[in-house]
């Protein structure tokens, strides 16, 4: 019975965070871009799911709404920020999984309540537990970040020195879906030469247009 209750609780907090994350991301994008961006809305749902992953078993449904809602706003702001600093993140993976994952990890230290998993985390900062749990979560997040940065620099350094990190400009323009997989992932787009009619002309000087 206790196990079933725990599973039901986790399902509740997880679904609430995803739902409210989609809503707040849509509203945030609507305010910033004057339109309810669909891709941002979907990223908001993912952001809510990512943010609630760490605290899902330890927080109340009400807290999960706050966490998911904040993640929905945070992911939109993060996407805009990384775009401004020219970090290559076309699908928002760093914003969704990196930023909101770190945020969710810290949320354990903020929103955890011992009543949901007695004898585990204890209470977070917002529920009278002090800052100890939050500090531990912050140390964990920083350790993961440091490990990934160091290993990433080594891995990508080796790749750059051997096989390289970039494809040819022509293949990049045509799309790696064609070059690597032999098929088009975006059939409603095709390459056309500037100043010409619609045609499939890969290469430098071409542009992508919707048809």
C-alpha cells in the first residue's frame, strides 16, 4: 500500500510539473515574442519534467506546481540568453536539461518535506529544514557540472584533433539528415539558389526556404 501511494504521489507531482511548465513557458513566450510559440511550449513541458525529476518523491503537489511553473519561465529565458551569447544549442537541450536540471536538483533542498519519504532527505529550506540540504544539493550539482566540463573538453579536444568537429559547409547547408542518414527530416523545406526559382541546389550561396 505504501509503495503504491508513493508511486501515485510521484506520478502526480511529475504530471503537474510538466503541465504547468508548458503553460508558463507559453505565457512567457507570448509576452516576450508576442506569439504563443509552440516549440517553447513543448520545451516548457520538458523543462517541468526535468526540474521535477530530482524532487518528485519528496515534494508536495503544490510545490511541484511551483517548481514546474518556474522551470517553464526559466527555460524560455535560458534559450534567449544562450542565443544572445551565441552558444550553439538549436534545440534548447542545454536550457532544458542543463539549466532546469540544475534548478530541479536545488529544489530538493528548497521544497523537500520529510512527510513524503520519512527518514530520507528531511525538510528543505522553505519548510523549516535549514540550508544544509540545499548546500548538499548545490555541491552535487557543482560536482556534476565540473566533471562534465572537464570530460567534455577532453573528449571534444580529441575529436577536434582527429576526425574534426565540423562537416563541410556544403554538407552543413544541405543538412546532416541527408549527408549522414540519406533522408530529409524536414520535407517541407528545400534548398533554393538566391534569385532563382524553387529548386534543390545545395552549396554555398543557397538558402533554405519553406515551400
